[in-house]
C-alpha cells in the first residue's frame, strides 16, 4: 500500500524568495517515527505512527519545500498512535483510513484551517469502517 499521496492545492502557497516556485501541492504521508529528541525543538517525542502534511512543489526529479518557521509554509506532523517499534500493519491501517480524505485535507490546509485538518485526520483515524 502506498503511504504517500500528492494533492493539488486550489490556491498555491506563494513563496516570497526570488527564484522559488510556489508550493502547489500537499504531500500527505503516513510513516513510523522512532522516539527520541527532536533536534529542531529540543523536545522528546514518542515513537509511533505519524501523518506528515507538507506543502511542496514537484519539478523534474525533485521535490521542493520550505523551512522558514511558518507552519503554513512548512507543514506539520500529527501523532496517530504511539508504538514501541515499527509496525507495517499499523502504518497500512492508518493509510487506509486517512487517504480517502486527502482532498478534504488539502482544501482545508489551503484555506489555513489547520485545526480542521487536525480534526479530519484524527477523526478519520479513530473511525472504524
């Protein structure tokens, strides 16, 4: 099962730096992250299954994103389930529950409704078919 999906944003995120293309797609990715210290924040993070929501621009043989401290430009991750070690089954379950909502997630992200993105992802993951 593919644990990553690219969805076109209705309104691209404009990067003000000269020579950089606008961020015109949202990458939604489900994967396991080991627990430990986050080198960017200095906080300890639990290991588990996370959803990464990141605006990107895809070109010929590259994917470009921005790291500037602005959550709307950089994206974020959401912990779905704490795990002590990687479980492909749990990644597949999360992917199966989250990806049908990719378009709705992208629409809300593009509008800056980040709390709604969080709620959609959490509700989708916690729902059972």
